[in-house]
């Protein structure tokens, strides 16, 4: 039995939702420490000790391997760790784990970055000061996200869940990004299997609870010029030097 809560360093974004959803699904005790990315808290020295790439989420597990505390950054690595720790949502053997890992890497290396760029150029960049409206970038990332959702729809035409006939951390990693398909200017009219999967996963009680963590903090960056400077400007690249 796990008694000591895991500390989740979090902000309500798709990458943050991955971990809050997983912790809820696995029934692991946790406490949330908010990292306000619009205010630049991801550059605080104490947080950088946990996440040197100045990105959330990160976790600290006081009951890590060997009974010693461990800190972990990168959402995919956190999901793998939590699945091993809990013994849940990683399938029933090595073949299942390979299937989970390949779709988890697909999300980490493909869908997440491409959908993130789509969000940036479609929603944020046109509202920056001065506005940045780049039709080529909009088309490139909108089209690549559409291609990736086509890959996912074809997979879900064959399997109930992303990695096979079992719900896994791969589903938890992909769903937060796929749930924002409208913001990415996508259509699901030609992707019925993906549409049904998004609805099924979103109806899970643990997914609802994980998505709801600090939901009141979400939004506003598209109209917040100071937050944009932190996230997209020189302040971000310089990591608050000085």
C-alpha cells in the first residue's frame, strides 16, 4: 500500500493532464504544486532542479526505487514509471509493453509536438504583439495533425484501444491532445473510430477528475501579452538569466 503522496508539479495543459489522469486512474495518492507557466515559474531554480528542461509536468515520489525519493521529468517517462510502480495500464507482458511504448513514443515525438505547433500558429501567434499570421505554418501543422489523426483512426478501426484490447498509458498520453481537435482546426467527420474513442475515454470517471485538476487556471494566454512574452519570447530562451 502506498501511503505517502506523490508530488505533481502541474499546470492544466495536455501534458499536465496526462499525469493527473494517470494518477487518478492508478488510484495513487498525490498532491499538486502548481507551476504557473504564464508567470514563468517553470524557470525558478528549485523547479529546474527537478525539470532541467524547464517544462512541466514533473513528479517527486518519496517512495521511489529502493525506498528512496526520486524526481522525474518528461511526461512519457513519468507515465512509464507510474505504470511500473502501480502495476497497471502497461498490458500483460512484454509484447503488450512494446505496443504501449511505440504508441507512447508516437505521441511524444509526433502528435504532441505537431498539435502544439498547430495551437501556437493557429491560436497564439495571430494574437501576439505584433500579430504573426503565417499561412504556410498554419497549413503545415494543421495538415500534419490531420495526417496523424488519420493514422490513429485507422489504428482504432482495428483495436479497441491504442495499444490493443486493453486501456493503457498510451491512451492517457494521446487523449489530452486529441480531445482538443477543434482547437487544432480538425474534423472528425471522416474519422469515426477516433471520434468514438475520444468520447469513450473522456467519459471515464478518472479522466474527468484528472482533467478537472486546477481547471479554473486554464486559458487566457492567447490574450495575455505578458504571458506570451514568457512562453514565446526572449525571456523563455534566456531562462530568466540574471
